[in-house]
């Protein structure tokens, strides 16, 4: 009789248990606008708009996971629990496929004992880790595709074949089409490892050039397809502005504090643990990292490509120290893919350096028990029902007031639409400020512009603001832009302003996007610093052409000619250290038109005004 393999069975049960764990922990967090967007986008697919014409996406299409949302909505109806079940399944499968990838042996068989221990080591169960993982994965299933890509890579390295080569390419293409940001946190680290193998003595056994070309072809192919769809008016994905590494000394120290808080989360440890437990967690984490790096150095003559990918991902995290974007503990979801690779690599190296040695095998199990004891010190609060009491109270108020559609800020829009079963639709708005102009306009990241032509007569904002968004500014400016509301109500820390007319007619229809320009206030004065190739994009959200008149004060770093192209074809002579006043106008068709600057000098704008009127 064939002996039953117990480890694959235990691993399968753990994957299911982890998915259930994430699901019930996720119920405690209530509805979230990011996951609600996936739900609303799935509804768009079921309504026949498969290519999302008229929509704008926030840097990624998330298309393949949206298809899964659409399928589940078709089967189970508009059930909010889908927004918790899908990320929970994606997250558990991410660590499952990653554990398998790091456990494939040289003969092509999977060491399920190793996979089991890596999975236990990796998946993380603390409150902070669970929250950030679920929020990260609801942005898309790209990290799961990265794990599948690692598995396909490992099988290809063992036995290179045309089928396995194309499988590796196809998985990477799907991942990049789903989320182009994987170029930065997965593709580039993998390319860096392949380049490193060219300089390693025994790296010749790795087919570096074919793999590098496969990755490059996947990036180019996905980019071309996304561009083609965008050209045809579908999948209008916003351009991603790359992170600038210009934090400065103060910013580096600020980010360093965030990094110190981040690393214990590798073990699933929360920063609000008692100080001794927290410091011991940091110590264990550093010990693991040093063990990891020492193992890599010791085995540099015959390195493991997957573990080296984890090392490069560590450098991606450390590079965040110099990033202009603030690095805080609750921004770790943006570093989750790199953390995911690092945690898997740590587990694999620890297994190889300790578990496989008889003398230290017991030590590993002692460490594992300590690790799980630390993990269970602070568990997430479990709920058997979705914690959306706040949203439901707002929906009840809207029904009592006889309201249907309106606007809301980031945390007060799509999640409320979803919770109401779309009986009430709350469309997301945003706030812009230039030196002489402010305004409330539609949020361009996750929306269909047709929504904003529907009648709307209320606005929902958070009383105390929401991190990273402009609730306070929108609340203050709403009176200026929309006039005095008929009613002002407060529910669960949110203001609901109600007007007796359609406020959609007062939304700003023209707004700007800046490219290759650094903007901000200096000594209380707004300025935008640019160079040759800088652009200002004028976006017309109105369904008719508009005449736009604009004026600006421009100051050059030295005497030079400045040429304008795109919106207008003109030029102006810059005087070093002196302001030049420039005015012009053009017809802005629906969509975006860029005003491009061409000059050899650096320049700054200290005034920028514009007005738009309908063309008769």
C-alpha cells in the first residue's frame, strides 16, 4: 500500500484555513473604497462595457481579477462579502504558490514539508499585517501572478522547454497587463538578479539571456496592448508618475523610522506590542536578516535565483528611505510585494541552513513555536458579520431625506454605493488648488465620466479629514462652489450637506495635470519648477468644446527662448531672474490637451490662472 503523504494534505488545509482567517478578519474592517471599486467595476462588465469605455483607472487595469468579481456577482448577486472573500483567497493563494516555488527540488518534485514550513513562516496573522495585506491585495491579484511566475520559473530552470518558456512569458504578461507597477517591484528585481548571474562564476548554468528577453518581451507586449486599448478609448489607465528619490536628510530620517516599524511586520508583529516584546521582535527580525545575508554570501558561488530575488526586493524596500513619498507603517501595503518575496526567501533560507541539519532541527521547531506565540499575542478582531454600521446609518439617513445620488470624498463614496445595493450612488470627487484657483471636480482615478452628468444634490465628507485626502478643504470650499446647503447633518463622524438643486452643474469641468514639474508653496507663494519637456495637461470633463483663456508669470534661470506647443504654438523670451507675463487662449475639446514647454533653461511659474467658457 502506498504511503499517504501527510504534508500536502496539511498544506492544503492550511491554505483554506488562512483564506478563512483573512476573510473573517477582513469583516472587522468594514467596507473600503478600494475594494468597493472592484465591485462597481465588475457591475460595469456585467452591464456589457467589457473594455471600460469612458472610465479612468488608477495606474492599473486589475482586469483579470475584475473578471473574477464579475463572475461571482453573476452567481451570488451583489453581496458585499465578495469584496472580502476574493482578496482573502488571492492572499492565501499568493503565499501558497510562493511556498511551492521555493520548495521545488532539483529533480522537479516539490518538497511539501519545506513548502509547509515556508507557508507557516510567511503568511502573517497579526492585526496590522492582516489589514495591510488585505488592502494591498484588493488592488489586484498581481502579487499572486508573481508567485505563479516564480513557480513557472523554477520548473523552467529544472527542465527548460518551449512550453515552459511560453508559460513563464504568458504569466508575466497577464501580471503586467493586470498591474504595470509589477515592473518595479518584481520584474526589475528579477532582471537585476539575472544580470548579477552574468558576473557570478557558476552563473553559466542559468539561461540568463532567454529569461531576460522573456521578461523584456512581457513588459513591451503588455505596454503595447494597454496603449492600443487606450488609443481606442478603452482601459484609460492614468500615467504613473515614478517615485522621486529626493527625500533630503529630514525625509530620510522620517522614512527610517517607518522602515524600523516595518521590519517586525515580516514576522507579523504589531508596533503596538508592549515595548519589551516589540524590541525582542525587532531583534529576532534582524537576526533573521543577518542569517539570510550570511547564507547568500556563503553560497554566492552557487546561488539560488529565487533567494537572490528576495535580496533585491530587500533593496527595493531600503530604497524607500530616499523616496519623496513618505514611508509610514500604514504605507507598507505599497511595499507588500517586496515584503512577500523577502518573507518567502527568509523562510527558504532558514529551512536550508537550520531545518535540514539534524543538530539544529529541534532549534527550528522551538523558534517556530516562539514565532507563533508572538504572532498570536495580538490577533485581529474577528467578526461574523460585516462591520459596516457607519455606512448603513448614512444610507438610512439618505432614504429618510428622500435622496438618491450625490458626491463623496474618497472614504465616503463607492463603499456607500455598494452597501446600499446601488439604490443610492455616491460618486467620488476630489479637490485641486493652484495659485489663484481652487475647485471640486470628479475624481479621475476610478470613475466613469457619465456618472457626473447625473443629477446630484448632496455631499458626504469626513469631519476630521482622511489621511492623504482633502476632506477638510472640500468641506470648507463646498459653500463657495455650491452655495449654502439646505441642510447640514452629522452622522458617525461624517458631514452630509444637502442642497435643493442639482449641484452637478457646479462641478469644475476643466482641471490641470502637471508632468515633470515640481509644485508647491515656497515662503507662502505657489510655484511650479520645470524644464524642457515639462507639460501642463488641460482636461475637459465637459461633453462640449470649451474656450480656455490662461495667463502665467514665468521666470527663467537665464536668458533663453521658451517655446510652447500642443495647446498653442507660440514662444516667449525668458529673462534670467525676471518675471515675464504670458497670456493666450485655445479651444479645448473633450478630453486632454497638453501645453508642452521647450527651452534650454530651467523655469518657474509663480502665477497660473485660467477660465473656461462654452463655445457657442
